[in-house]
C-alpha cells in the first residue's frame, strides 16, 4: 500500500461509487480577534504571449466573506496509538500551544502548555504518580487541571485558586484525537469529522504522522495537486511516470462555505466509454479525502479511503496525519512487507516535494501579496488550488493568518524560534548522541526524517531500537568470531569462523540499511555529492 497509489491514482474500478454528502453547514460568530485583512485591486495575470485566455483559470465574481471562527473547529491533534504512555506531549494549533498526556487512569488530558507559576512548558515536565508535573519547580496538577502540590509552599498555606490549568476539549474518534480550540464556546459534536469507511467491519488502514516545515495551506495545495505527481514522484512507485504527465480536467460539483468537492481525471480519457473520474472532497478546516467503492468479480463490495488530516502547527509549520485504508484483503506480495517500510516510503514522497514547498512558503512570506498575483493557475492542472485559495478568501478573516486568492492577512505577531526543543522531542534528543556529533540523525531538525516522522510513531521507533539492538549484538558476535578465527589453528575451523564472521557482518549491514531507511532523507540523484 503506497502513498502515491492512494494519493491521486483512484480511477481504476471506480464503478458503483457512492460519494458521501457534506455534513450540514451552519453559521457562527466571527472571531473576536479579527486579523487585519489586506485587499488588493484586481490585476491582470501575467501570461506568456502565446497563451490564450482559455488556458488560464477564469476569474469569476467571488462570494463575500462568511462568518468563520477558526477556534470553533475540530483539529486533528495526534494518532491515538502514538500518544506516549508515560510522558507529556507538546503540540501546537496555529499559535496555540497545548500539552497532551495520559493521566494515572490512562485517560487523555489536554491543557494549555503553560505552567501558571512562571510560564514554563508543561510538555517539558513529566508524569509523576499519574499527575502532570512541571519540572521547573515541581508543581503538580491533577487531570481536572487543579494544582494539588507546590513543594515550596509554606506549612499551612493554601494553594492559590488561580493555580490551575486551562483545559481544551478533546475527543478520541476512530483512532484520531481531535481538539476543539475554543475555550468560550462548547464543542460542536456535529462538526466532529466522522469517516464511515473506518467504522466498517474488517476495514484496515496504514496511518502515519508527518511534521512538515511549511504552512498547512501549502501542504493542502500539494495534496490536492495531481498534476505534479508524474514529475516530482517519477518512478517512486509503479503509478508515477513522468511520461504520463498530461492535461487534466476538473469538474467542481459542490461549493459551500465549508469547502468544495468534484471530479477530475485525464483529459484524454474523459470521453472514453465507461470511464469514471476521480472524486476529491475538501472539508473545513483542513480535511482532504478520496473515497471509492468497487465490486470484485465475486460480487463482493470493497471500500477504499485516502484521508489527509492537516493541522496548522505554527507559522511555516504543519503536521499531517495520513490514513490509507480498505476492506479488501491485501495480496500476499503486500503482506510480506512490514508496515514500517510503507512509513518510510511515505516519508520519501514528502521529501521529494519538500524543497519546492519550503521555497514556496518563503516567497509567499516575502512577497506579501495574494496568490493570484504570483501564481499562473492553469485550468488543466491547478483548479483545486484556485478553489482552495478562493475558499480562503471567504473564511480567512476568521483565522490568525492566511494566504487567499485575492486577499491575505499576515500574523500580528512574528513566530518565536525555539532554539531549545521542548517536551517529547527534547527527551528523545537528550537520550541520543550530542548534536553535531556521531548520530546526527537525532539532532532536532524539522527537515530530518527522524524528527518529522519517527519520533511521532511508536512502531518505527521500536523498529529502529530493535534493529540497533540486533546490529550491536551481531557486531559483537562478528568480533568474537574474527578473534576465534585468528586463535584457532585448524584450517577448517578458521574457514568456518571466517564464514561466520562474513554472515554476521552481512547481518550488521542489513540492520544498518534498515535504520538508514527510517532515518535518512531522500536526496535526488543529481543533488547528491
């Protein structure tokens, strides 16, 4: 099961497909902290003289801004299975920092990542006797956010009532933890995403988490851009070949205040009898999905889902939960591959795009103009991108910052660069070789695969530890075998021990290769030194 296979290649066996309808859309109040919006006069798109107007996406009258408050939404926080059992986890939604952890009863809790004492990050702390402890001065908090211990408190003195934590509502739904960001408005459970296929009996999925060094809107652009796949991901798997890059068609069938949906496919196949195009749906605030159903030769119906759950994790940063699932029993060839292999392959796909998207993020911040003045959007490749940016025009005023098609709003406060990592990442980094020394794959770096994925995946973390253990054991065994080959006098024994050493060193190399697959970034051939 491969990222690219589900990311865009959804056209085979698309017959008998039923597309889910959008949930009901409601209006809500505007954000109190409405960001400054910069409006720009309509300007003519730059185009090569030989291009006709039909080549570019037509400019149509835009709908007026709608009521939107980014805090009154559910955001995907983390995969439930990857939440640490014995350590707090620091996460961010836009510019709000939160700490997620399991209390003494194993119940998930989420608070503002700030100790009320002196503002130290609670994600730098620990779980002590089931309580969240700030490791700066040892203040401890129960699951309800109430402070129950202050070591420095005078005898007989009472703990201040203000020494409590601000809580966030979270829900564990279908293996994903969702957070409701408003602390003023009760959570709207009708908005909590629900994906029918993931609740079907026998439905299996491969889910991964990736932290990425660019804005979540650029990430969403990339995920809804099928035109780049044959070029950027050429030969990453059997579905991506640069010679297949061609004009595409797009048919928008839904356009609401909550998102949009429609069909797309290859222009040359559009009129082929029996051809069924792909279907894409974007749902506020940051959910992108593809669903399909198919009936096999035995008449059995199977369900497939490619799901992308994006979370804005700060200025120029995002976190993505990727979920690929189906109800069909995988072929033997796929079952032979361990899941961590597909995890590292997904990391490779994101690394192939990372240089482009990071530079795109940099230019958008530098130019400070809407995307309409910078992009040359083609009808035959960029329709979803234009739809998404136009949707941002309608709702962006209710976000801390955004890049729209004709409007933009920059952050009121510049991002704070943390030179010392916090929380779960810091503890992992501290337990590994020093920064800049041997084992630099463990140095905190958002562009490094280890910190983009492995630290957020218990399975891959355990795989690396297992391979490292085997590598150490095989290395010791190879050393002993080599020593014995030197010490023994019989030629047959020497040969046997030397053969043993060779096999053991092969095992060491296999372990090293497996570790490298999980921790080393993909580098294009022409960029390698």
